[in-house]
C-alpha cells in the first residue's frame, strides 16, 4: 500500500462573502467536507507545477478558481499511485474531462481549508510543518 495521511478538507465551488476563521467549524451547505485518509492533495492555479508535470490540466490562471486534485482513501496501491503520477504529462485530461479511471477527484474551487494530521506538506517544493490552512 502507498502511504496515506489522515486529515480533513473542506472546499466550496461558489463565491463566498466570508471564509470562516480557521478556529471556526464550517457549517455552510455551500461547502463540501471530507474527513479521512488521503494519499495525494494538490491545489493548482496553473496547469503545470514544473516544466513537465501537468497536475492541473484544466487550470486557467485568471478564471477565479483554484483546481483541487485529491486521491482519497487508504486502499491505493503503489502501482496505481505511480500510474497517476506518470500521467502528469497531461494525459489525466481527455477532451476537457479528467480520466475517471485514475481514481482521483478533480474540482474547480473558490476556497478551501486543509487540516492535515501529519504527513508531508509542501508549498512550491518547500517543506513546511503540517498545520491548518
């Protein structure tokens, strides 16, 4: 099995007047919530995170959205995760749609909250202490 980490994340696809403070629980029906194991979590505002890795194939820099990519659960094997990462050459996307056979969720979002419980936390390749964002 591939290493997974537990955490919570919430996101909304709608414009929001006010984002709840980090210390407040999100109770709005406009927000989607997940609490469980995650193998991969990435937010993109641009299709590429490097010259060859296209992890946000539907991302448009000035559309007002961020693109959320997440692999939920703890039952993903190393081969399946490797298959996902090898397809960051742009083959996640076919005719404007994400390849659903890869087993990941892809959403255009307006705001998010991530509450990791351990794991690796990286922003632009720099490692940070895991904490709520």
